[in-house]
C-alpha cells in the first residue's frame, strides 16, 4: 500500500517534470521543490507505517506468576502491616514487564491490558488483597469462606508506559499457595 502510493507519486513527479520541459526552464524549477516537499511527506509517512507495522508484529506483552515456586503448602501472613505480594514463580513474562524480585509489573507500552488476580485464603481465615496501580486501588478480592477457598477478580485497565501494578495484602489478612493456586497475571489486549 505504502509502496504503491510512493510509486504513484514518483510517476506523477516525473510526468510533471516532463510536461514542464517544453515550456521555459522556470516551469520545471518551480515544479521540483513542490515534488521534493511531497516526497519528504511521503517518506515520513512510509517511515511511520513501517514503525507501526514493526510494533504490531512484536510479540504481545503478557505475564503470569504464582505466589510460590515450591510444591510445599505455603502460607503468607497475617502481617501487621500492608504487604506487597511477590509472586516468585514466573510462568510467562513476554516483554519482561514483570519483576519477580519486587512483585511489580511495569507496562512496557501504553495500552489496554487485561489483569487478573486469584488468591486462596490463608491461615487467618480471611483474605483481602488488592491490585494497585501506582499506589491506587484498582480492584480487590475478599473471601472468608475458610482456609484454602479462592477468590478471583480481573478487569481491563488502560496503562501508560511505565505504569506500575502490584498486589497488596492488607494487614491481618493471609494468603496461601501451593503450585500455582494464587496467581497474578495479565496481558496486553492492544497498544494505544
Ligand atoms: C490488625 O489486628 C490487630 C490486632 O487484632 C488490630 O489491633 C489492628 O487494628 C488490625 N489492623 C487492621 C488494619 O485491621
């Protein structure tokens, strides 16, 4: 598409120059700067299209991590302060947005993401935890059906490049994991 447009323009410029020839030299001199200006515009458009196409061809950003890497039954909390959960067992990390040292997902590009958090109630018998964006509560789960029951929440979020997401376990709450029961995950639906 871009190529054929460029080709058409080149032909038009060439025809314009030819047509200018029978007239005095000044006509041609006038036509050339206009053609050059158009060519610059077209080159810029082609450049942008190529960049957009390269961006679209990239593997989509996605991440998934479970709370613990071990097969052992593992309880975290209750703690007496709000605590960032660090999901240690990375299963998917296309685009390297998720950091398993901090528990933070940093959006590599601006776009619409779908984010999901699932948690199993730990030994306090009460699980209340939230997905936080740059310090602001986006959505949460709450469950008191006894230890080992699970709750899930998820939603699409518009993230700016560099926005940070993590999961906070509120004070006095607890979470449990054993091999991918409690997970934090998300993927880019569309860059914007
Ligand atoms: C956590 O539990 C302690 C002891 O029961 C209580 O004093 C404190 O207010 C609780 N904190 C929250 C945030 O619920």
